[in-house]
């Protein structure tokens, strides 16, 4: 009887955690909450698939945080290309919604860790050499 009571208590405590597929960081906190559909901390719908998109995420060391967006730090100037930086995200990083997989992002984006947002957000995808996909 004691074993059955303990099992019921464990299931009551862990039940919600076991049923959650995706966890998201609560803004301005170190805690995580379930971010499945209809959860108050997550407003995006769970996508129909979570297939990875082409390209790669920019490394956190490559990200430059500005109030107008997150930019790719260009390591060296390239001949016959305009100078400057590539904007990975428009707007302040911390204001961007969380993502749990590439399925939450548009096709030209990937769900990437961001040092600016301190969470995973959708960012412009880079090709394997580090350039934006359209620059080939």
C-alpha cells in the first residue's frame, strides 16, 4: 500500500514534466517552463515538423549584439563584395521569441543559441563557410 501511495505521489509531481516535449527559458529568469501549445510562456504553435533547415547557426563568438539587431562579425573583408556586416536578427535579441527547433523558424533561418538573447532564437542561416546563403 505504501509503495502504491508513493507511486501516485511521484506521478502527480512528475506527470506534467513527463508530458512536456519542449522547454523554454522564462524571460528575465533562470527557470524553464513547458513551452508546448497553449502554455502561457510560449505563444508560438508547435510546428508540424522539426526538420533541420540548410546551413549552420552563427557561432556565439560571431554574434555582435546591438539594439537594432544581432549582426555577424565579419572576420576579413572580401574582394568584390560590399563591406559591412550581415544582420542575423532584426530588433533586440532579448525581445525575440524562443524556438525549440528549426521548425519554428522560416526556411532561411535556423533555431540557434544567442549570446545576445540568452536563449535559442531564429537567426539567419549561414552556409558552411560562414556566409549568408544568398551570397554564393
